[in-house]
C-alpha cells in the first residue's frame, strides 16, 4: 500500500494549489482526480467562458471600429473556430497544471476517490482499484451545475452550463433561466453573436446578491442591446418540443430553440465516503469546517465549493493554501472579510466588500461616492465610456466598506480596492494616493474624492 503525508482529492483551483503548497512544506503528496486538472474552473467554468467573452468583446469592437475612424465591411464569425480556440486554451492550461504538479514531485493518481476510513482512500479507475494510506487528507471535490427536477434536461435542448460550453452550433434563440452570474455572462456572450436571448430571474432583479446600482446598470444595458429581461417571475411547464423548448411565464407561452438552466451549484459530497471517515455535513449538505479548514475528523480538511463559504475559484485557492499549511503542521486561519468578486459581462463588474444595503445595515450611517467612466480621459480615448465607480464608507470612521465598479477592466481594477481594504485604508487615504494619468484606475481616486465632496472632475453641486 502506498503511503503519503498529505493526499488531496480533486485537482481544481483549490486542490492543485493545496497539493503544491503541501509539497512546498516538504510533505510527500499525492493528488487524485477523476477528470482533467483544473476542475470546473478551468474545464467547465471560468476559463472557457472567459475565452468566449474575449471573442465576443473582440467581435463587438469590430462593429464599434467606426468610432475610431476604421471601416470594416461585413464582419462575421466562425463559431467552430471560437470553440477550437477555447479548447486550445483549456488544453494548454491543463498541461501547465500537470507540469507544475510534476515539478513539485507530487504523485498524480487518475481515478475516482472514496474514503474508507480516516486514513485510507480507495481509488477506482475503470475496473482497476487500489487503496492508499495518508496521514492527512484534503477534500477538494467541488460542485456541479444544479439540475432541478422540474426541468427536462437532455443536454441538447435543455442544458446546464457544462452542456452549453460543448455546443458546436449556436441556436437562433435561447431562454436562460437564472439571472445570476452564469445567466448574465452567457446572455451577454450569446446576444453578441446574434442569438435572441430571453433572460428569466425569479427574484426582483438581475444579480440579486450584488449592489443594486450594478444590477440596475446591467439590466439597462441588456435591454438596450436587445436581451429580453424578465424579473420577479418564474418559468413553468417547461417541455421539450419538436422545434426546441417551451414553457409559460405568468400564464403566457414562451419558446426558444434552446434553454439554459443556470440556477446554482450542487455540492459534490455524496458517495465519497464522508460517513466512513466521520466527516460531518451541515443542514445544506456542505462539509463543516473551522477557520483552519479542518473538518470534524481532525486529520481531514475540506476546501472549495463543498464548504459552501464562497463559491469562487480564488477563494478555493486561498482555502487550499490554509489547509495545506495546517495539514503540514502550521497554524493558518481563513479570512473572508476581503474577497473580490468578478463578473465578466461586457462591460465587466468588479466588487469587493459590502453592498450599499449591507453597509447601511451594518454601519447605520454611511457615505457613498460615485464617479463615471465618461469623466476619464483614458476611457473616452479608448472608447470605454460606459460605467461607474462606487465607494461606500462608514460615515463615522471613513473605513472603506465596499467598492463596486461597472466598466472596462473592472475585474482588474477591483484588486486596488481589495488591497486598500485589506490594509484598512480609509477613503481619504485612498483618495490621497496619487494615481497615474491617464488611466482607468483614476476613477477609484475620483470616487474617493466624490465621497467627501471634493471631486475635481465633477461639476459642483
């Protein structure tokens, strides 16, 4: 029987990072993965969708080229080549992760893992099975798209997000159920490539967990570009038809060639032997962990989506580092107070900290500063004048409680706000920090000035 100091189950963004960190601590490490390295993020989520977003953005920019004095006649796209590009990017990154694991002398084991005790793991690959022993175990089994039973999933006309990434031909029309991150990103991508999109959200607004100003801006943009947005309603009586899929919204029939159901994720905690190892789940089916990522079984740690803290790849990676250090004998704790969240619509969304509503509830009296992309020279020069920067602070202490950006490169710029919050900067200190000109990052400084009524580049009230 092979024996290891630390074994990681799952090679997603949490698992492979945990394995490498454990190896850096001097541990003998194995990692078990039944599919490809990179997990959902690389193979069925973050990276494939971002590859599609990049193509959509490039295609849209061709139509906008006349603003720059550039004439382009009859632009077109080849969906097959777009898919090929996506697959090539995924393959390259898969290989990169494999090379990183090998360079750190981590044993890569292909197969499906199941705990048979607190220290033993059974691995099955086809008809072949083996058992290994490990002093410490890190669970990183991730999640899959949720499939509510009232949708007739067939992978062709009624799809989840994994299915949609595999399509080789675009439909003429699609109904997207779920106005969260998945639904909004795919709605934007497909609309750009000429698909008629109907976006349905049961709650009262798109991106219901985000800041209301962001939600309002996205909704307005979507309607302007021809996406039919329906909020505060549910789709019922969904059936596959000869021509696609149909259903009813508020008693009225709706139909399309295809339907995407993007209503959350199901945690991969079943059939992995958690009961055999004494690993407890909470009432939502998530693995219970402490701040050190330790489960109820002291030698077993859990990270990523199965902990149901924040279902983000970068959170899984951070948890993986904490778990690996602790599994190797260290004393690290997770801190979720400053976690940036990025949504890749066009334009992008970057957020960190509290929404305005959350800040009011937590702090009572708050201040809000906003500055618009249209007031930035770099934004106008680049043709990226849509969007805004929003900073929320505690009115008494000037502490930054939340930052929300809707506009070009928002997912990159938000890192500045995350660092400022991590270092407990005040809004005044952020505003007094000299920002290079002309840049899009200047908008953060301007919003900080606006919060205190000192913005130079906004008309005086």
